[in-house]
């Protein structure tokens, strides 16, 4: 899933729980569960990690995704009456942290981060190994619909 989708999921969980620690924990756990759904980025990931190809294109995709996620967070924070900004923040941090830790592992190959890397790709590839991935274009369209729906829950 895109960081933007994970961001919205974390925000909705924060609103539902009203508790920063619970929002963080649910956001973190939900990240792995949501990543089970094939979402079209398997080829991007494989090109980056295994084949070491198209790294600039992949970095550009990630930067655009991160900027869109930041834009939506700022938009929500400035247009909604959020009861607890702390809960909102921790829900989002928990929801995107697994991807950030994967990126940090890719840069450092730290043994301390290997557990997250393995856990992340266990869930990420669970259905893809059995049934294959979906086209990225379809996944992005579906995620836009999901984000539009989640936005109504905030």
C-alpha cells in the first residue's frame, strides 16, 4: 500500500481509539494486515531490492507518495477539528513506521531491523506468492477510493 493509504488508516484508527498508545499499536499492527492485500508494487520492490534496476524511478515514486501523504496530513490537521493531535500523530506514525523501518534496513542492513524486514515481506508477499500481484494502476485507483472513503470517517 502507499504511505498515503497507511496514513489515512492510522488517522482513522486514532479517531476511533482516542488513545495515543493504542492508536500507535493498532496502526503498527494494521500496517502488516493491510499489506497482505496485493497492491501492485511487487515489481517495484523486486527491481529495487533484487535487480538493482530503476532505482531513480522508484525513489521518485516514493518521494511523490511521501509528499502526498504529508500534504493530506497537513490538510486534515488544518481543516478538521481534531480532538487530540497527539493521538492523531501517533496513529499515523504507527501506521507508516513498518515501511520506514524497511527503508532504513535497505540502507543499513542492520541486524536490529532485520526482524521488521522479514515480518513485513512475510505479510506483503503472503498472497502474491500464491496468486500473483495486481497491476499497479488498478491498485492506485482502488487506494484512491479507499482514501476517499476513509476521509469521510475523519
